[in-house]
C-alpha cells in the first residue's frame, strides 16, 4: 500500500491551523465582546452542568466494575483429579468460576486479585510484567506442578495500586519476583482460560486485622471506574481439620451470618465484618481467618453497592458462597 505525501503550495499564503492564510487576519475582538462572550459561556455551562453531571454519574455507575469474593476450591482442582468431593458439587463450582469473566458491564482491562495465600507486613503488590507460577501446595500428583496460566502482569496497575494506598495513608511495598499462587491461577484459569487479561496480585497484611483490610478496599475502590475487576479469592468455610459432612451445620451457620452481614448498608456491614469473630461458629469455620480476609477488602471496595449471593453451593457437604457487590 502506498501513502501519498501531502504538500502545500510554496506561496506565502499557506493554510494555518485556524483555516485561514497567513495573509488573512480575524477582525479584532474588543474587551467588552470578550467579557460578554465569557459570561455567556459560563452561563451556558452552569445551565447544562446539572444534567451533564447526572449523566456522567450515571455513565460511571453503568461502566463501574463489580467486586467479587469467591471460593477457589482445594489445591489444583479441577485441572487434576484429586479424588474428593461429589462431581455435581465440583462441576457447579467450576461452572460459577467460569462465569466470573462476564460479571462486569464490559470485559475487564485488568484484574487485581487478593489471594488468601499471600501475607506480608504491609500490603504488597506484584510488579512483574510476566509473573511466574507459584505452586504453593504439596502432596498432589506430578501434573499438579505443570499447570500453567501465563497471564501478563501490569506494572502500571501495580504503581496505581501503591499510589491509591499512599493517598489513603497506607504504607505498601512491591515484589518483582512473586508468582501467581493457586488462589489466583486456579479460579482465573477457569474464568479467563486464554490468560489474556493483565493480572496483579495484592497481599493480605499479617495480623489479619479486619479494619486494615476494609481500609485497603476503600482505598482501591477508584479502580472499579478504571476497568479493573477486583477479586477476593478465599473460602467462606476453611477448617481443613474438620473438612467434611460432620461440619455442615457449622458451615451453614457461619455462611448464613456472612450473607446477612454483607446484605447490610455499608456502615452496618463493615461493623459486622469487623466483629466477625463473634459470629455463630466463627472460629469453628475459620480457625485462622486468612481465607475470610479477602472478603474484607472486597467489602471495603464495594462502597454503597448492595450484595448478591452469586454462588450458593457445597463442597463435601459444606456450604460455600460467593458474594458480589455492584
């Protein structure tokens, strides 16, 4: 394909950016005319601004990404047959996780994942442009350690995360070596099998203090208007020593409390989540709360959005839920 090079006449009357020639000049504008023109423009802007502002707000709300707290299951399932769980339960959870790619108004431009499997002294963000895999489990078949999910990283998003945390008065750090742990690559390999959405992981903060994680979520909320899908990856029941049908009543009691807490208006929701350890069967469901804390980040980022139970299922008879906001 050939492109024609544009040329201008060599005469001194060349076109200018104003659409006039250099020999032409606009009639002079008096000071009074300039003042009147400015007043008219300001009046027009003021008259239009309420509708424009409302329209822009509606457009932002329509384009805003939801936030999601989801269960990531056990180990490398469903990519390796682990020989546990009812097939119908596992298929239902996998089907839900596949649907996560379509929960927003548009395809996300990037993913920010808070995984239960990474804790640091301060919130720490992955900065690699090509994160490796981190097989943070043990005792599984050899094929469990050959799973791949080569999603690109997003150093620009990582910097944005740190900037937002700093603006909220929260110290942060970065890690250029960290890879995707199974809290990220298992659910997202189902949701985004092509691994074509830039993805960044953010750590939990050691000590697992609920208020801290709610504050992190509030700081990160602007990302929702920037095309970023924020995902909290954990489990609403996580007591591996009592994982089985006998613990079903415990999982049901805690899950019911969690759903009710998330359904409250923002202030009440955050108050209940902060005091989660007082919930029915709380410590029986979560002897250590690292799989619950991603919910705190998601709830903080949710703002005034209402909660939806996006997945209501079981694993080995234990109740598990996914909660979306927005």
